[in-house]
C-alpha cells in the first residue's frame, strides 16, 4: 500500500509522516496521540497507516488532538 493511495471502498490511507504534516505535529506528538488512543491507526507489515476519514473524526472529536 502506497501513501495516499485509496484502498477498499475509497479509503485513503496516510503514513505517520503524512499525518505529521496534516496535523502540523511532531513525530512524538503523533506517537503520544496513538499511545493514548486519541488517533486510530492500523499496522500492516510493520508499518503504521491512518484512515484519513477516521483521522478527521478523531481531530473533530475534541479529545485533545489539535490540527
């Protein structure tokens, strides 16, 4: 799966680097959000991917994730 590629049902997947840029956040901040459960993510073949739709929901959810 390549970054920014659409998967099943049109899902767009982002890498951790993409999310850092999307949220204007540091790597550590993104990892803290992941560890605390504030960002949903998926592991595939040792890599981490984020569904852009879920990411938007997580950011809008008001759980302390700031874009």
